[in-house]
C-alpha cells in the first residue's frame, strides 16, 4: 500500500512528509507481534511509534484509551 501511495504521489507530483509519517502496529492481545517491522517511504525509514495523536485524540497500539482519558480530564 505504501508503494501504491508513493506511485500515486509521483504521478500527481506531490510528496508525503517523512517527518510527519509514522507507523503504529495495533494489537489487542498481549503478544501479537514478536518482531517490529521496518517500513520505508521512498527508501527512507518510517518511524515506529507506540502511540500517536490525531486531531487531539491519543491512539495507543494496545487499543487502550487511558492516555486520552487522562488528557481530557486535565
């Protein structure tokens, strides 16, 4: 999918910002992933994160919303 998006951006002459691009593997179980995958965008590595904020909502890779709820309470 990353390659398809990259090809599309090349066709329409725009770029994705590698500094803003993040990867978060989401898993509800305890040991879903044994290794961390490394993704790349135009041969530049994409940073793997455990949580991210999107439009003021904090998403965690363990599908829990404790950080978001704590932020909202404050």
